[in-house]
């Protein structure tokens, strides 16, 4: 199937955004995709803030984007926009780093007031980077994302909606979605 890069733009080590992405990653893996997670917060701050595109970690991140067929971008919403940490990375990528790629934008936040951040803040940036297809994104309230025994747990209504969003992304990647494989319990 497809190579998917799953990018968390959250600066928090206990990020709900990252939990949401890891939940989605598992569904994509069960559908046969190869998923590589990237947490932007693990990249060197001096390289991000100093715009050092030659730093090995930044070059490696750019290579992950280049090799991906699809990219999932997850970000917390701060002040009605995606995270500054995510912006720092996107600014260092080549102008058309998303050319030919299918992209799924996801956002998390504390209030429904931020639901439009995907369409008004994130989508234009992804489009300007050449994404060939940006599927409908999804916004999730922080309170609907939990963790039990180290496993991400979503509120039932959110889990169902996210399954549909994930399946739409998978289909857009050119993969046929097998509902039985997608819902099977991992071994």
C-alpha cells in the first residue's frame, strides 16, 4: 500500500494531538499502510529556530516528507492557528514538499471555537506547499481524547467519525479499504 508520514506538531510530551495521531496510525497500519511517526518536538530547537536546513535531523525530516505518499498533519490549535512548532518545520521544507501527496489535516483544541482553524489556517499552507489532494480534515476536542494504560482512547462519537476520516484518507491514497482489516484487533 502507501507510505504515510504522521506528523505531530505539538510541543507537549503528553500531547493529546499525538495520542490522536497514534490512534489513527494503528488503523492505517491495519489497512496495510506503512506509517512513520514524526514528532516535531523531538527535532533540535536550535536547528528549527535557526532555520538550519542542513542540520542532519532537519534533512532527515525533509527526506521523510519526500518519501511519503501521504501525510497526516496533526496540530493543537493555539490562538486560532496551528502550532508555531509545526510552522517552524514547514518553513524549513522545500516549497513544494507536499507535491503529489495526499494530505489529511487534523487539529485538537479546547473549544469548538477553533474548529475552523483547519480550513482557514492550516489548509492554505498545505495547499501552497503543493499538496495534490487535501482530504477533509477533522477537529477533535481535547476532552474527547484520553489515555488508559498507555493506549489512546477516544470518545465513542469521535472514534467513529475519525474512522470515517481515516478510511477516506486511505481510499484517497489509492488503497482499497477493507473494513474487516480496519476493525480487526491487532495481534
